[in-house]
């Protein structure tokens, strides 16, 4: 029974990260362009779409989901920017 609860928790986490990724991909295109966009702007837009609070935990989850989708980031003057991303 404990294993079943654990497996269910993992599945819920994977589904949540997939929802975050799809919400970001609805609003943003990723390609080989030199465009960069602030990670905080992406997080704000995705939080608004999903109707959740834009908290540090949410931003960490979003970062995990987007990195798994192949997004890459860079820090410039202590500001994280997603590379090759532009708004649709």
C-alpha cells in the first residue's frame, strides 16, 4: 500500500510538470533565435494561465519542467534569461 501511494505521488508530480510545460509552450516559441526573455516574465505568464500563485516553489517547478523540455537559461547581471525563447 505504501508503494502504491508513492507511485501515485510520482505520477501526480509528472502530470503537474507536464501541465506547466504545455502552458509555457502555448505562450512561447523556442528555437535557434538569439532572443532571450526573463525567466520571471515566463513564470508570471504561466502562473496566470494556470491560475496559481507565482511563488519560488512554482518557479523552481517551472524551471524543472522547461529544462526537461530542452529550454536553456543563462544568468546576466544576476537575472536568469531563457535562451532562444520568444513570445507568440
